[in-house]
């Protein structure tokens, strides 16, 4: 099968590419480096010639709500139109658990992306995943000032990035599949607990605090478990402790 991967140079995109290639399929990387700009549509039609399935694992560093909604919504509209012209069988989209009631930032952008894809004629299979284990590393990078990191209060069920990539590949290759699935790790925990464990393993920062600013958009949703998986979700390991031992072994 010929599968185009949007965001092939990113964390999940790299793993999806590796999984699909390892199963003997041809992967077409849709990246700016390969001459494709999904936001403007440049290069999309040529890149999708002969493609059977698209996996959208694109990400964005944008956080301002209007900008991130515009980015994800525009990319989805460009890709769905090009996919229809190319005769693509279906599109597989990586999204996030619990975003239906979000109003701001990255989560609101992903919701706009889902809606934009569903407005098209090409069937879409959505994999809503929990935050990845690597999210803890991102939190340290984003929030550390001096010897202190401050992370938002959040209940989450961290999942392994490679496991997410494998499920995306499964959805891409399956003749039949549900329109939406949820995938999460095996244990629910407070994000601050995981980030503290990572900081202790790394030896810095010295303190990891939890933010309790309820004026931040969607703060109550995150703190109250709104991003936890539903009862029908697939739960898959490894858990965070196993990931930590693999990627940041104790010295």
C-alpha cells in the first residue's frame, strides 16, 4: 500500500513511517523539506498521486487560539480536498482525548481540525490519544525557570508514542475500522507526579510545582479529569515508570 504521512519528521510521524516501512509499505513523507506545504497546499496534489491512504500526524508550535485553529483547520481543508482529487481511500487523523469541550489553545485547534476533516467526502478515521510520555519532557522545557518548573494541574493517562504510531498504522492499513477510537496508557495520574519523577531522574530542576490558576482557559477541565479516556478506550503499555527506565535510566 502507498501511504502518505503528514508530519513525517515529527515525533509520531517518524514512528508511523518506521512502522509502515517495516511492514513492507511505501511511505510518502509530506513535509516542507520534501516540497509539500500543507497549509498553503503547495506540492500536495503531486505528492498524493497514487496514494491509497493519508496519515495526518502534523503538529504545530502555535498556542494562540485563533492562530492554532486557523493552522489545523486550514491544513485539514487543504488535505481533504487534495485527497478527494487524488482518489485517496481514507484519511487517518491523530487527535487528542477529551477535547470536545475545550475552548482554547492547542486542544481547540485539534478540535477544529477534526471538524474540518469531517466536512469532506473522503472517509476519516480518528485516533484520539492521551498525552504521550514525552509530554513530561516538553513540560520541563516549556516551564522551567531557574531551578523551578511549574506545570498545570492535569489528570492524564500517559501513553507510549510508539504504541500510538502502531495504532495509526493499523488504522491506515485496515480495510474496515471504526470512525473514532481512543487510546491511553494503563494508569491515570497527576501530570505533576510524572514530571517530578522525570526531574528527579534527570537531576534538575530542583522543584516541580503544580499550577492552580483556575482563570486559565480549560484549567478546570484538565484538573477534573476531562482529558482521561472513556470506558471504551483501549489501554496499552508500557506505563510511565517503564518508559522512564528505558529512556532515562537511573544512574
